C-alpha cells in the first residue's frame, strides 16, 4: 500500500517544501527509486584558453579515468569527471573534502576552480522506468539505446536546468541547483507516480 | 526548431537565447566616419529572405555562443559553429 495515493500523490505537500521520503503513486514494487542522500564534494573546473586538452589529461591521470573534452561522464571508484561545455568539467569526489584545493594544486594556472559543494542536489534515479519518467520533462533523447552509460548532458528537464549522466545500465545521476530541489522533486513524484516511486531524502545539509 | 550545437548535439531552440545578425563587424572607433559607421552597426539591419547567419547563446546547455546558419523562410538550420571558432557554420 502506497503512503501517498496515485490519485494525487502531492496532496497536502506545500509547494515550497521538499516532499518527504516515502512511497508515491502506484503500489507494489517501485518502478523508480529516487535518492538524494549522497552528498559528494563538487568543484567546477574551467580550462583557460588553450588548456582544455591538457586539463582533461591531468584530470584523467589524477582520478584514474579517461577524460575527454566532450559531454561525457568519466566514472571512477571515488571520483567522476563530467564535461558540461568546451573546457568545462564538473568534478565529484567521495573522498576529497578540499576538492577545490586539490584541483588547484593539480591544475595550477591552466584552469579556474570554484567549489560547488552546496550548489547542487544530487538526484540518483534507478529503475527501468527512469527513461519514461524523465521523458515527460526532457527535450533530448534519453532512450536507453541512444543515451548510453557514460553519456552526459547539460539541458533542461521540466524547465529546470540539469546536468545528468547515465551511471550504469539502470542508474542515472542528475545535478539540480539546490534552490530548485522542491520543484524538481515534485516533477519527479508527479511524473513517476504511475510507475510507483520510492523517494529517499531528508539528510540534513552539510552546513 | 532544433539547433545542432557542436558540443551538445541537436537541441531544442528553447534552450537558446537569440541575439541577431552574426555578419556585422564592429567598426573602428578611431576612423573618421566612426559616428555614422556605429549608427549603421547598432541600428540598421538587413532582413534577408533566405540564408542568414545569426548569434544564438546556448544558455541551458554548454553556455557557449554559436554562429548558426538559418533560412529565414523555412527555419531550416544548415549548421552551427562555436563563436570562438573562425569559419563558416558547418
Ligand atoms: Zn551547447
């Protein structure tokens, strides 16, 4: 039995509050699970003119992944490097509290680094129905036959700016500006209710 | 209308902001006729029926300026290159 009915899964939840953890919509096994419980350290790397290839190479060697200057996610055990524009990379790390400092030491004058730890909420979406859910708000083709593991895109979903990538066969990661967490979660719940959606959040901010 | 961004791939026009004519060149402010040249540069626009080159900014994507070749009669877009790259829209 679902916590929140499929008739109106957002009934009674204020627009400016993030919907609470729980099961939404259709009962039975959830077709989509959504978690915002992972809080990686995040930094933005912008290569200075002429250094994009060099920066990509340094990032790849430092984090043990294959980084190219294109819209791809290079996924390692502890770190992920995502291309968001020419010479622009978002770096996520599970293990580097001073990620920006580490990157400054690594890249020196070749890039400008800004810490983004609290800028984004990390949505981890899993389940076979994820492409059907996201398709309701996306302008790009996320069909699993086209958008493969390691593919990344910076785009809009439900009119909200998103950087997303496919982590593995049935897992997608979406970064959304923190101030839009409530709105984006409402989109996910409303669009995923027909498949049954399990939401897990409620971690306190890093502060 | 979809614009083939060189970095992002084909994207919906809603992701972009439009600026305008990409064929203009900023006049030399030190030239003798600079005042008239700047008036033309800022205010006067051709309105071609057919092939046109335009600036589009990929605001909800890679955040790069593109030079886009569009047919104003059909909206057919034949190519786009990053503004930072010299040359014709491919
Ligand atoms: Zn783009």
